[in-house]
């Protein structure tokens, strides 16, 4: 991939309830369009999932194509900070607080009324729900990757979509996936990577690095809410 001169900066977005979300901007010197593109990661992942592999990932490809790239780390990520004492976070807070705050911030910083957006898994679900629940969405184009936007209940285990399953998820508390993935990165298979490059093209050192950096913890409240959404 040819070298493209890019300016990379780090920003902080404060939500209505006080979370400080980290947003990384990747801006090439020459833009193909002034409309920025927002990248939203999936569950148990971080903003670094957009960068990886031999080609540099989707974030690098978009920047090389002349796009002004903004990758956000939602609440619960290792770099984003809660207000005061750490507490549980929920899926609905990401939808109603994180996503609108980040979109407004990107629009303010760029001076653009509209943005394009790409969401992986949960990120695609959140962006879709955000668009559908707004009378006028700022998202011009939306691309989802591996997002289960339609899911039949009958294909899910009854335990998972039951109130009991919701209670079990809530009781889990904070699940230390980040520490576990870093500790066992040497033996975990590449197919489990929470990222968007082809695992078959990744060297083992890259795979280990991804497990160490691109995995985030999840909270039982978040998982229980997801179960409730499925059950309802």
C-alpha cells in the first residue's frame, strides 16, 4: 500500500452522564471528500480493531482513499474513562448517550452536517438503531459488518433468551476479557480475533498483538440488557 501522509490526533468527548470517550482521528493531507467517516467497534472490542493486518485494516484503507477517519472507543473500553467511581455500563447508554455525543462532536470539529459511518457487529446495530430512532439522522451512508440486524428467536438457546439467562448475565459483573486475551494470546486461534482483517494473512506476532490491544471487558448489565432485547 503506498505511503500517504496522515495527521493522527486524539480527542476526548464527554457524554451527558460524564463519561470521557476517546476518539482517534486519522486525516490524510489530501481529502477525496470533506464528509467524515465514523468507525464504531463491536462488543468486547476497541477502536484499534479497525487497524491491523498486513494492509493496515479498514481504517488505514479509508485514510489512504482520502477519507477523514474518526474511530471511537465506547464506554467500557480501556482508554475511555467513567465519571468518578467506576460503575456498570449498559447497551442503551451506548445507544442514547455515546453515539449521539460522538456524532455531534465529529460534526462540530469538521463543520460538516453529515457523516458516513461503518459499524462492526454491535457497532452496526447501535448505528442502525440510532438512525431509525431519529427524525433526521446525520448519517448519510451506513455500512454494517457482521451485525445481526435480523435474528430469529428460535435459533437461539432458550436459556439465553430467558429471564433466567438475563439474570445470569447480570450476575457476571465485570468480565475481564482484556486480561484473559492478553494472558492467553499465544494459544488463542486467529479466527476469534475481534477485527476486520483476514486472519489467514496475519503473522502470529500480529495476532498476539491484536489480542493484547483490541479486546475490551464487558459488564453483566450490558449482557443482560442484550438478552432482554432478544427475549422481547
